[in-house]
């Protein structure tokens, strides 16, 4: 507590994330006030964790009075109308220089709207992504604030105190103007969808394609986690695949988990935002589509019975090929994600520093990985790559992994095993690296049926129309 007896900051919404964030702030010596619409939950949290000395307010008005000025109030409520509802309550109570932070997974367009709303008011608004799940919130998340720069400077000490630490520093940085923080968090989640899909596909190839027992799959992932693929998601995959099913003796829990993936929307938002910003992100799009198809379990069951596809073992693929296919697809996926961040930064005037984003993702968040250190290095060199995959380090790496990547995709297709993420990544690579592609015909067709015009190869930039004589019927 400060000398005035007032608190240093407040957390509104003490659910899974807010409760742990409040405790994390408190563990760093900050005096934390808390408020939750269901006040008894807030009191229960404070009682369960007396060491945090949380001061619980009965309502928003009391909460505001508990705070040192200018106030710092972090909202951890559900994205959507809940954020506006709390802002409506706070708005008449806040004074010059007070700061409200929305730390939930808000859609960046909503954040744009709230930034605009705050511009006419005395208080400042910060849209901030937080990643790391409940454990990260408690022990050190990766934090992605954006928006008002004055507010960032005032938030910086407490956020740096609670954020994760990695070899490359403390995992919080100013992501840029306006809604940059939530845009960055959205892309983080899109990349997370891609990583999870790629890992799931590789495990399926090991099982259904190579016939490995789960123990061998788990051991392979554990081994990969000691090398270049070291990451949170690879680590937890190895852990998950060893857990016995408490309800069936001798069985593993993974076999009891229904193959219907849930999603809360950030992956879909990433795909929509990419299309709106003119950036192709097929790995992430494939991951979102795969979750959609996974949820159509009954339809898949009927389609399998009706179409009876022949499935077989995969041939001529080694564990090293699978590792290379996974790693190269990750390079493709992160290249797409960072290209989206770059495009959005330019189009929306965020001023996002891509090297800094890679750096704050090296710790605390779900996609944390040693791989991100390579990305940070690529984006902090003087000669920044136009695309991540075009950084010299990655050019050589992809060339080395390409034969294994192709073997995996070809073998899986021949065996009838679905690998939408791995194959979309390779198709993206092959399209990206083909200076003359198949779109000539698309342009000709558009001109044929709609007089949409086209450019000639000998006069790019000049749009012409041709008469395309119809063939005799
Ligand atoms: P919880 O469901 O655990 O908590 C939600 C909180 O929001 C509760 O305190 C709830 O209060 C409050 N709330 C909901 N509706 C309203 C409303 N209309 N007015 C006031 N308060 C309201 O969710 P999480 O803690 O998991 O998530 C919070 C935010 O953090 C979300 O935006 C989520 O996407 C994001 N997030 C979650 C992560 C996770 O791993 N769980 C990771 C990263 C971000 P009450 O109990 O009274 O309903």
C-alpha cells in the first residue's frame, strides 16, 4: 500500500485470468484492489489467498476511491459487451490521466472503437493482450499493450514486474498505437492455432501412418523438445501423451478425448483480418478450417461410411523428415503471421516493432519457443527481411528441410491421411517461390466473362481488354 493507504492499481473481473493477475501484481509488492460483478466470488478469492492482501470493493465507485491517482485499472472481463458495460460504469467516475486497460481477448475493431471513445474523455485507454493461460497470469505472462503512449509509460513498471522473463528480457513491450496490442495478441493466437494443428498432424502421421505406439510418439516429442523445436506446445504434447485414462485400465487418456476441437474466435478473427489486409495466411486458415471440420463429427462419420476412402501406412518417411516438415511449416506459418503484423502496422499506423514482438513471445505465452529467438534475431538485424522466410538464416534452413517436407506431404496424400496444415504450408511455399504462376489463366477468364482487363507480361501496369473468340458450339 502506498503511504496514503491507497492501492497502486485495480483489477476488475477476478475470474481465471483476473484473479491470478491480481495475485501476480500483489506478489511483486503492489497493493491491489479488486472488483468482480459477483462480489462474493471476489471475497472468496481474497479469503483463499490472504498473502495477496487483495482489497475487495463492493462496487465500481468504491473501487475507484481505493486507488492512488492517476488510477490504473485493469479489466479482465469477457471480451465483448462486458468490457463496454464496465467502461460505462467507470466513465463518469474517472479523472484526468486515469488509465483503463482492457486485458481480455478483445477484437481489435472493438478496441479501435474504445480508443476513439476515450479520446473525448479525461481517461486513457489501453488495449492489451495477455498470453500464458491461468498459470502464466499468476507466474509471468507475455503482455502485449498498445494504445496511449503516456499510459504505457505509467503502466510499464507494474507490467514489467509481473511479466515473464526469458533469455532475451522481460516479456512485455509497447506494441504500437491504437488497437495494436489486441491485434498482436490476435495474431499470436492465430499462430498458436497453426502450431497446434501442425503438431496434431505430425502425431497422427506417427500413429496412423507409421504405426508407432503412443509411448514412442511421446518419446520423440520429448526428444524434439531438447533441441531446435524446444517449446511449450511440444513439451506439453509429450506430457499429454503419457497420461493414463483414469477410467480405463491400461489405456491412455488421449484415446478417450473426443476429436472435436473447440475455438473461441481469435483464430477466425486472424483469418478475417488477414483477408482484409491482403495477406495470405493459409497455414493458420487451414488450422481454423480443421477445427471447424473436426467439430462436424457426425457428418465426418457419415462421410467416411459413404465414401469409404482407402487409407494406408505412409512409406519412405523418417522421424527426421517429420521433424523437418513440422519445422519448415512453422517457418511458413510464422512468416505468414509476421507478414500480417507488418501489413497491419503499415495500414493502421501501429508502428509495431516485429523484433520486439518476437522477443516478448520467447517467454510466458503459449507459443513460447527457442524458435522465436531466431525470429527476433532476423527482425533486429540492420537489413530487415521483406518476409521472415527470406532472412538468410531461414533461406538456408528451408532449403535443407524441403526434401523431407515434400516426402511427408506426398506420402500422407498417397496414404489418404489428412494433413491440411503441413500441406497448406508447402503449397504456400511453392506458390510463393514460383515467379510465374497459374494466375495468367484466371486473369484471362476474368477478362473473357467480365471484361475485367488484364496486364500483358511485356507491359505490366497497363490494363487491356481482349476479345476472346468463343469456340464454335
Ligand atoms: P472468466 O470467465 O474466468 O472470468 C470472466 C470475468 O468477467 C468474471 O470476473 C466475470 O464476472 C466478468 N464478467 C463477465 N461478464 C461481465 C459483465 N457483463 N460485467 C462485468 N463483469 C463481467 O474468464 P477468463 O478469466 O478466462 O477470461 C477473461 C478475459 O481474459 C477474456 O477476455 C479471455 O478471452 C481472456 N483470456 C483468457 C485466457 C485463459 O486462458 N482463460 C488467456 C488469455 C486471455 P462474474 O463472475 O460476475 O460473471
